[in-house]
C-alpha cells in the first residue's frame, strides 16, 4: 500500500481529531438549570385606625427610693387580643428603655406631697388589615407603633393601703387601689386624664 503523503496525512488526522472532539462534546450530559420562581403572595392593606392610642398597661409603682438606672420594659399584645374592637392576628411586642423615677418635690396633690408614682405604658400607632388576595383571608396588625408612658403621682390615703389619692383632670380624687389600677389600664381614661411622656419604641413581631 502506498504511503499517504505528509500533507494529506496531516489533514486527515486533523479532520479525524476534530470529528472525535465534536462527537464527544455533543454527547456530554448537559446540566439543566432549573429556574425556581418563588411566588410572592399578593397582599393588600387597609388602614383601620391611624395614629391613635391603642392600649394602656399599668406597669409598676415606685416610691422615693427608686432605682435611677434605665430598664427595658415591654408591652406585649397577644394573638387574638382585642384592640379597639379588632382581633390582633399575631403576637406583637413593643419595647423601650425607661427610668422609673419616684415622686419629686413638685409632685404635690393639693397640699400633700406624693409618696409614690405609678407608671403606665401607652401604645399608639396604626391598626392595619392585611388581606391575602389569593385566599381572601385577612388579619389585623399594629404598625407604625410608638410606646410612651404616663407617670401618676399619688399617696396612700389610709393605713391599710387600700385607697389612694391622686389628681384626675387637676382635681384631687380618692378611690380604691383596684379602681385606680383599672383606670391606668383603660386607654380612654388614660389618654384624657394622666400626664403623657412621649418616646420611641422598638417593635418586634412574634408568632
């Protein structure tokens, strides 16, 4: 058999190598990239109450020997708890730092100096209804929240510590300690009667 000349032989080998390479390339397993699309729920919102006092909570009473350091206090609204007639859809907590200062020399109730100060936390903000347009389900949340406090100086009226005297709308009032604490928990009484001190809060939602 006659030998192939050098030029045609090299061309033949080149064509053969290219053919082998292309054949192997097209037979390689191809990696399929799956495009996972995360569906986001289509939500809409309705503001039910805007920038209003939502709830009040009696926190603590302190005397003249009070701790001067700041403490982190938390106001928690539990799931299904009613706020202004609406059921809250999940537990939400709101925190701030507060210095519980006892009565000052200017805290006079008539001519009597106050011996204690009651602190009540006041939560304000928006009530928002969140609507899932796909399921038509909805729930209510607190948003744009602010946590403030009111300090109410008072003194015990009798030796049994069952009655207190304090100023209500500038008028001296005496009532049982139980009724007094109920008033501190009532948002309607609290927002109209007691001195308010504004401050910001930290909002953490919890399931």
